[in-house]
């Protein structure tokens, strides 16, 4: 605690001598929400005409504030391409050959398509077991040490070593960035692997949510979306533990035995399976290229030297559109975050800080954080000059979740702060600024995160590059991803307070002489 005190004082010195102008208002938030979550906006699906209207609306707000257009060709848009296509089950298969014995597996029962590119692919290659698929030098752990995965299909366990051990060097029971599939796929691809099999957990980590209406993911088949570049461009299937045990049987092992061997002392135990050949194929019907757009605007800092650095304030503006005739309006998810970006831009414009502030409303978050992943690979402000990312995703409701007990106050004044285990100095800034706001700051997801909030929104893409980041979020409730996520169900007074807290935090960070550190 004593070591943190000087840092806290340095950040606190960034407070202005006089109270900054604060134009954030409930009325403005409501007005934005009424437009973005209207039925006529048809759920703002990525690449839809209504999604483009939403992007234009946000860009017009940036324009009215005089933010610098730092997108393509001097516009407020950073464009990127996505490949969209429906998975062709007839062309999607998993086959195993052990010696002279061959077996095929059933899509939807034995294996599932998971996050990857939307290109048709066929591979057949030897197999190697690579533990959890983790390379974490900060924890002295590497599943790829001593094995060669080039030209091979790789099988890995879900999550990370010692996942249920409070004393694990991987931050105890909390999942680090290495636990998530985004990271595993890229580790294998960059190491030269040609395919990836991820073993599912036997018992789901999270309790099933009881929805108030038909959730969008149960309302019908949806096309698959992926970036048009090379990201995740290997076939990736999740498989059941039963399938994994059949694969590992040639080495006399099981999922439980290999997992126990690694978790016993936190040491990798990878090995080749020379007698096993795996064939993977995935196909897509009618693939097409669609154009998506992040909305970007820069408030240049007032200090000639400091303005080369920037705080990045973000929220995605897309939702899931219309499915089976139902409009998924996406008021909380995530018109609330996009509105937060616009309101904070207005407030900071009235109190121009020393450093610059980049405002981004991402597209295609609901399709796999695609706008954010594109941005970090095509950063407008170099990531080394990015002071922090403050991300908003669902900041307008009161959390009701089977994974967390609801307190007596019904979470009416609560906001989750996600990711500060990597960013303790950023937490200090938020807590200091909250003294003037008075929200209940909930850090429960920094202890255990069964809903995987750390990896469920755009801030995660910054974390993968070591940029200090945090997610502000009010949690799931029965209307999440249903047609009932409408503008009239928002807790507007609380949302105003959350936006004000993020505004004050960004102002502090943009004026402070110190930068917060990303701490693995």
C-alpha cells in the first residue's frame, strides 16, 4: 500500500485548480438513446444500412464538436473488410486416423466451429498436444517449448494452468488473457500450426441465464463474420472431452491425466502423437465481402509535447439487428457505450486536456470484436503512445445474474470495473475520481470471472498488446440480447454518473504527469 501512495498522489495532482465544466446531462443521454435504439434503426447490425446511419450520426456529433477527422482520407471513418458466409455443415468435418483405424465425428455433437476466419479450408496433418496452448514468459510458462508445431494440427486444453488454484502464478483463480481462445488461436497460427482443436470443459463455468424473451442466439441460424485478413486464419474446432480422450488414447493418456500432470506443479507437459493423423475441413455458403466502419475523432491536446500521447475512449455502436422478425434494439448493448463516448467527447472538448484523447465507436463488436482487432493492428495513435483505453459496454442497466447474488439495493448505483488486476494504478485513478461521483465500484470480476467479461469486449484487444485498459459495465440482466433491451428500460441517472466518472478519469489521465502501467 505504501508503494502505491506516491503514484496515487502523482495522479491526483492532475486535478484542476477549479472545477471543470461538465455538460453531461440525462436529457442529452436520453435523446441519443431514443434515436440509436429506435425500432427504425433495426438493431444496428454491422454493415447494415441502419448501422451506417448510426455511424453517420456519431460522426456528425464528432464533427459538431470540431474533433479532428483522423480516419481514412480525412474522414471520421476507419474502414475495414469482413468476410461473411453461412457455415456449410456438409463441408465441415473432423476425422481421426489412429494407425489403420479411422473415425469421423458429428458437427454439433462431437465438435463445434469456433472463432476463426470465414474461408473454406481443408487440412490433414499429424497431431501434437500442446498443453493449454499458452506461452506466458511473464509467468515462466511455455507450452510450445521443446515441441515443433509447424505443419501440424494442435490439440490444447481450455483455459490455463492451475485454473482453480487460488495460489496459481497465473493470478490465482482469475483468468489471464492467456486463458482465452483469441490468444490461443494466434499463438498456434504464428508458431506454424495448421489447425487447432480446443477441449471443452466438462462442467460449464457460468449458470444459465433466464432471458425475458427469445435470445438472439436461439432465434435462428446466423451467418459467420470474420476479418478479411490473416487473423485466426487456421481451422479451429472445439471438441468434447470424450473425443479428446479417443485422440489421447494412442499415447495412453486422458484429458484428466494430462491436465493433472500440468496443474500439479504448473509445468508444461507437451508431446507429439506420431500415430495420429487428423483431417479438418470447413466450408461456407455464399461468402461475400462486406465493408464495416469504426468511427474515430481526435481531440488534440493543449500541450505541444504531451499531445503526441492519447487516452483512448471507446464503446461499440453495433448490435445484432433483426433475427426471425424480431428487432434486437440494443439500447444497453451498446447504444449506452456509444452515447458515453459522445458525451465524454463533449465534456472534454469544453475542458481541453494536455494530452490528446481519441474517441472510437467500434463496429462489429458483436461479431467477435472485429472492429477493435482491426484497430489495434492499424492504430491511429501508436499503441506505445496510448496512455490507456477506457471502454464502455453496457453501462445502462442494473445487474441481475445467476452468477452473482443481487444485493438489497438491486445494483441501482453499481458499476463493474473489469480488468484492473492488470492495471492497479488505473484503479487508483478511478477510485480517486469516484469520490466526487459516488458510485458503488464493483471489482468482483477481478477475483473470478465466470461470465468472461475480461474478454467479452473491445478493451481485450488493447490488453493483448499490453496497453492499460479497463471495462466499465453494469452486467447482464434478463433483457440482455433480447428484443426487450429498449431505450425505456435504461437507468438514466446511474448511466449519467458512470459517464461522468469515465469523463473525470479520462481528464485526469490526459493531464497527469505520469502514465499508468500495464502490470502482468
